C-alpha cells in the first residue's frame, strides 16, 4: 500500500501528465496563428519536416517542431500531397494536416473559346503566371476549345497536351458516328472544313446549314470563297482589323479559297465540337451561296440570281448603317 506521501506524488505526476497532455492536445486542435484565409504550396517531393518549416515561415503554424511531432503522433500513415491548398484563417494544426493530405488541391482554369486560333491559344497559356515552362505555337486545329483545369506550377506543355488529347478523342468519337456519303473523306478533311464553318458563322443554329452549303460547293468543284481563308495567312487567325484588299483576295497560297478549288491545306482555327459535328452531319440543302443578312446570320440561296438579290439587300443595309 502506498504511503500518504507516495499517493501525493502519484497525484502530482498524474496532474502534471494531464496538464502536459492538455497542452499537447491544445497545440494540435487549438486555433492556429494565420490571421486571414490564404493558400499554401506543398512542393513535389517535400518531406514533412520541410513542409512544417514552410508552414511556420508562412505563419500557418506556431512551431514547425511542434507540428511535426504532433503530425507523426496523430497523422500516422497519412501522406502529404503536392499542390496548392486553401488554408482558412486560424486553422488548427490538425486542420492543416487534414488539408495537405487531402485531394482538395486548388485548381485554376484556362478557357479556349470556340474558334480561337492556335497563336492566341499560345498567348493565353503563356500569359498564365501560375504555369511554368515554354511551349511552341501548337498546330492549328489540334486544340479542342473548352475550359481546362490546372494546378499552380504545372508545366504549360502538360496543359497543352490535355487540350490536344481532348481534340483527338473528340474527333475520333464524332468521326465514328458520321453520316454516310460525306464529301470529306478523312478526319483531317473534316477538321479543316469545320474550322471554316466555325469562322464563317457566329450563330450555332446555322452551323449545319453552312456545312451543307460548303459540302455542296466541294461536290460541284466550286471555290469555297470563304473570307476567313483569305485572312488566315495574313494574321494567323487574329482579326484583320480592316477591309480585305483586292490583292489579298487574289493571293495564291495554301489557304485562300478565292484562288483555289477544294479545301485549304490545313485548318484555319481550332473548331469546337459542334462545328465538327455539323460537318459530319450537314444540313440536307441545295444552297450554294450565302451572304450576311444584317442580323448576325446569313441569307442562303440555291441560285446565283437569288444570291445577287440577297447581296443587294445586304448592301442596302450597310448603306443605311453608313458603312459604305
């Protein structure tokens, strides 16, 4: 049996242990020093000790050694993840460990609109400060317009590869479901024609009609006479910013469909999924001509006489607007 003195000693040790445990737990579950919401980056391959030191340096935890010790006790078996994480103000060390061992990495997005040419895709990726590394201008038509998530510090080349893989998958998927007896005979030809359709109309409801018209012209051996194919070799797809010159209409190159029969050698932009689908499922029409109708769309015609009448109406609209 313990003496009275021995019992007192046990009580003191027990109390001291309880106090120490309480401090240890408070140091793990209590509020942290971070004064406002922020972000924290865990580098690839960083050790727990190195991360703890960065957490202390950034004011997320009060003590790197204290965080490391408690993380090893309470977080055994949980691996920290590389990436950028959102840390709320006054997050406890326990919360911090839960965050940096989760998959809740901050994802940012870069968007490629339908019809954005590759030179502008390149500019958009290079302008993303959170991406790293250099890339060349991608091949025209190789990028699928969409929004793409990326993580801070990710190589631009990796994001571009995802964009190009998405185009390859989409083109293969849509080609497999194409209508029979199309005028385009390969996926590459479909992509080229889709790039013209994309640039020729801003109205989604017109895509299949425009695709049908150009399909008819290709079958008839007529020049496509698509204005965007004049502009592409001049600006690489960027807006021209002025009226097309007569010399440019007559220019002979791999793109200008006013001086050649058939499709351009390569796409003139990155067409979206719907423009590709329109080419692979074109409207059943006899139309061979189109001109702007003043509403953002086009007036379509089967005959040259009908087309000339539509052109006269368009010029009248432009005169009213003071454009001529």
